[in-house]
C-alpha cells in the first residue's frame, strides 16, 4: 500500500507526519540557540561604553555591565526557538496541503480593487489629515517628513522591483544608482559655469530656481546609463555571483565618491544645494515668493508639503510605468527571464537586451529618487549611500512580495514608519531603565520582524499576483502555485 505524502496527497488533505519524540530535541536545540545568542549579544548588549571622570580632569572611557538586559534578550530568543520547535517546525505537525489561496489571501484579493483607490486617496490627503489631527502645519512637520521618507523608499522599492521582482536579477548595489542621481543633481546645481551661463541669458536667479526641474530627467538618464554599464559585465552571471558583482559595484561607486575629492568633495560632500521651487517660484518670504503670489501667509511648511507631493507624483509615475511595461513585450521578456533563462533563449528572446533594459529601467527610477533626496536634504555625502540602504530596499521588496506593487508599498510603510516610531516608545524605560533608548534596537527589531514574516509568509506580505495577460477573465494567481517569490 502506497504511503500518502504531502506530494501525493490531494488538495486540502491532511497528511500525518511520522511520530517522533519532540520535547527532548526541542529543548536541546533551544538551549544551543540560547548559548549562541549569548555569545553574539554578550559583547554587543552586555557591555556599554561610557565616559567617566578619572579624577584628574581628563575624561576616561569605561564599561557598564548590563546582565539583566542581556538575560532578557537571551530568554526571548530561547523561548521563541523552543515554541517554534514545538509548533511550526515540529516533525509531528500535521501538514495541510492546499493548492489555492487561503482565507486571508482570498479576503485580500477581494478587497484589492477597493484598496488601491483608498490608499491613493489617503496618500493625497495625508498632509491635510496630519495638519488637522495635530493642530496645524507647523505641528505636523515631523509626520509629513516621515511621509516623505516612506514615499522615497516606496519609489526605490518599486524601482528595484523591476530588477529583482520582474526580471529575477538579484541586485545588492542598487544604492549606487541612488547615489548617481543625487550627485548628478548636486554637481549640476552647484556648478558655477552653468550658473553663470544661464545668469547671462535669463538672470542671476534663474538656475537656482529651475535647476531641479532641469536636472531631474538628467539624473534619471545618467543613472540609467550606469545601469547599462553595470549590465554589460554581468550578462552571463546569475544568482549569488550576480549578487556579489552588484554589491562590489555599489561599493566601487561609494569609494569613488569618497576619494575623488576634486570632483565630488570627498567625505565632506556637497552642501548649499539649491532647493526645489514651485516651477521657478521660490518658497521664501519675498514679494516674488510662493506665499505672496498666492495671497498666503508665509510658512516654511509650504515647501515641505510641496516636496511631499513631488515625491508622491514621482512614486506614482514609477508605479504606472512599471505596470504598463509589464504588459509590453519587454515586460513579458523580463518575466520569462525570471522564470527560466534557458527557456527564454529557446523562445528567441534576446537575453542580453532584456537584462540591460531591466538594469537601465530600474536604475533610472533610482536616479530620480536620488535627485529628489539631494534637493530635499540640501546636502549629499558618501555616508548617505552605504550598503545598508541597498539591504533595506531589497528587504522591502522581498518582504512585500517580489513582483507585487501594493506589497512593496505596504512593506515600506511598515518598515520605515515602524522604525521611526520606535523613537516615541519612551514608556519602555519604565521596564528597562532610564538609560534604555528604543531607537538603538531598531535594527535588532527589524531583523526579528524579517524572521517572523519569512516564517509566516515566505513569499512576502502579498503573495498573490494579478496576471499580466489573461483569457476572457482576470484571475489572481496564488503564491502557492508558483515559485517562491515569483508570480
């Protein structure tokens, strides 16, 4: 008699696993995990460097010991590992095989048509909601700045989603294109010869008022060009090898920015970057300013709100372009390349052009976001374009669901907004002491959240996909029917 397994069982059947002793191995594994955690977190959490008075008038560096905090974190990891071994990872767990979307996925697919317009309406009305709920424009500065940060990472996530989610090319150096866009705008906007040229024709303030609008498309073009330059050496690479090369490319760009001092300013960066204007109208208190022109009382928040709508428009353009490109032959070629490169070649698709277009298109949107970052901050330096930014953007794409636009947006809002909200958790000092700063543990909590989501939703928050092409009726494709991360 054949034994029924998860592979041979019909859809919806419950497959009993082989009965094994669970508690002993689970306790042993949890104990070993606790020891490993103790070894890793011991020097990082158990010790805290402090500045002490040595009694001679010279400050000395000392150590504070925090055994209680270390014990709490080790206990959390050990107990969590034990619970996982007894439940999710238990060999005696009954495996339920299903070939379709679950109840949560079905509910998400049902509300998806209404969710997109609702999210768009919320994004448009967000500044008004923030100002109304907090009692004024000035009081809402922090919340609107947070919205700008989230939308910037949403745009970066959608740009990387073209390379990773649609074309299946693992890119760990996406921050390089972000840096190219930022430095393109910074260098052109602060260029004295360009400013003098336009000043002799249109007036002294012309270039400062219009630099952003002229440089924004140029930043995307230059970043797309660098995407093609990166694409040529990696045409025959895939998987881990491609990831290593793109990681090296990102580090090369950062090192060039640091060491080419005469051109980029080195580690000091570029400051005094002209601010964005309302299509040539500056946001200042002069008679020619935005407030005076429209009969408003001058408020610095006018510029912040305008920047919010600029990045919202750029993000929506990225989403619209990605959605339309998926329906074109180049988008179908990206998805074919993602699923199987050999089959893609056998269909007569030019994989060289396909990879180059994916890298160039994704890099172009990264350049747009970089130009916006430079005009928002007014200052750029190599420290703003480290590998951590690439890792964050890639994590947003993977956790949201590779290939899913709405998933990337939700993931960026949860991750970036959640990490910033940690700064407001001052009540935790009642449990961990007055010296406890929640913001210092945001990366630890971020990693923990990644582990939880990957265990709970290995294909991302939004695993279902809308098909690019369909016959008669569009039906969402469940993530359980396709490769992990694809759809």
